[in-house]
C-alpha cells in the first residue's frame, strides 16, 4: 500500500502528480481503489471493511492503490472532529476507481464521498488522458486550458475527461460562463504521454483554501490512436468533451 500526498497550492502556479503503476488489468481477479482526502483542514482515519487502513490522513493525501477483490467494499472516514461517514464502493475485476471525500458546493455542508472509474483505454503514443473533477465549494465552473474553455459548466460532484496532446499545458478554473479572473490558477500542468492524470479542485475561494490535488498512473498506448473524447455523460459539452456525475 502506498500513500501519496500531492497537494498543489494555487500560489505556486504549478501542478505536480505522483506516477503509479497502470490503473488496472482486465485479466486480474481484483480491482484497484484510490482514496482521495479532499476536505480542507481536517484529518481522517480511513478504514476498509472494518479494518483501519490509515490513520491521520491529511488533506491532499491519496491512499492507494488498494488491491481489492471484486464486489462491494465499505470505506469509513472518522474525522478528528465531527461525524463519521461511510461509503460503499463496488469494485470490478481489472478496474480502477477513485473514492473522493470532499465538501459539497453549499458552504457549511457536510462532507460527501463520491466514486468514479478511471478509463484504462489505450491512448495514442503522443497523447495523455486528463480527468478534471469539481470537488470544491464553489458554483458550477469552466476549465480553461491554454487560454480556451475545454470543459464547461462542471458542477460540484461532476468530472470531465479527455485525451489531449502530451506535454506542458496551462490550466485555470473560472466561474461558469465568465472570462475574467480565475478562481484557481493559472497552473502549469505537465501531462506525460501514455499517462492518465486525475485532477481535483478543492476548497473555497472565500477562505483561501482553493487548491488542487492530483495523482497519475500509466495507461497503455496504441499506434491505432485514441479517442479525442471519452464520452462519459451528458452535462456540459465543449468540442464534444463531456462531463459526468461521479459514479457513472
């Protein structure tokens, strides 16, 4: 079991990620689960199926990969102050999922836990996959990459993913439908070829806790090429890049 702490402060204008093993093998009888702690200012003890997995998990920590048998598993979060939360996760053989503990869009709301699958489809050798999730205490937002809006009107608890050219990019998050100052960024993000990078916007601009948490894994490459878009839902849409609610 690996524990990866990869918080990226907005003030640094850079995004870092930890590269792990490929996210899943369809021939395996087990699946992988990453647990992302995205609640600012709180530490949690994380238990899996009644057994403590990690204590004192701080904001920005990614716990995993946890190799789990196919089926349902229970993850419990016990905070240093407040009510515990329990989430049930369904794991498929050969799959990879992230379970994200975060705050809702409503300021003062109780933490929620959402899951989603990480696509392991091959990418072209010169491409990288990126997934951007809205887990911050802000209204719906747009994601601007290299000066252009590519993910549109993403609400809290939704994500968007697409295959993009590998290399350095500049990303920013703005209130949906606006063109002014971003609420986070711009951030310099490097997306190596043959990887999938999961990026979470967390915190709130009202108290200065806006931040990014990310982690990265390798994915197969294919000379036949990859999809420019991974169709995962029906919310916001820009250039055929779709967003989807967690768990779909």
